[in-house]
């Protein structure tokens, strides 16, 4: 199992977003074949750090899986239109 981390932040505007909602969105978007076992989200002053434990032994694959899940989440919620992985 590998821990992968991405940071998301808005391009402009308000960096606040309900942390429990983001966790719910990510959990809902994660597919079984993604092999994501658990998400942890930490709010910062300008966005969120998202950590996921991915069932793989390849760090690059774990990062790609998390990145894809986060990108889908950002695309699905109109309130996250201006948010990007940084």
C-alpha cells in the first residue's frame, strides 16, 4: 500500500469548501478498481492536501490513481470549477 498526496487550491476567489463534503465527493468518485482504501483531507489557508492510501506497490501508479479521482471530483462539482491540482 502506498500513500499518495495531492494539493488542490482555487485559481482565485474563496479557498473555503466544506471538508466533509469534499471527503464525500472523493469517496463517491473512487471506483473499486482504483484500489483507494482511505482518504484523509487537511484544510490549509489556501486549499486542501488530500492523502489517499492506494493498494499498489508502485508510487507513480498510486499518484496517478489519486490524481484521476481528484480531477473527476473537481470536474463534477460546479463549486470547484476554478480549483486545480497544484
